[in-house]
């Protein structure tokens, strides 16, 4: 039986993925916007607010596209 991933682990994995995408993005306004959203995600994570963290990570991903 497959174990379900905890929301905390999901958020941590998503943060790693988004951070890597931000670091690999070319310089410019899209990267700047994504980094602001990523910083907001870090703040939310420190406050143990996974919902806001994921929202900010989604916004960061969207900013890069």
C-alpha cells in the first residue's frame, strides 16, 4: 500500500522545485516577480501556514511562465 505524502513534505518538495526553477530562470522581470513570490512562500512556511505557502509557490511558478 502506498503511503500518502504529508502536506508538510509536499510543501517542502514544492519549495525545492520552485526554488530551482527561480535559480535557473534568466534575469528579468519574470524572475524578479517569481523571487518575490518565493520569498513570501518562505515567510508563510516559517509561520507554519502551508496554505499561503503553496499559494505563493503557485504564483512564483506562474510568474516564470
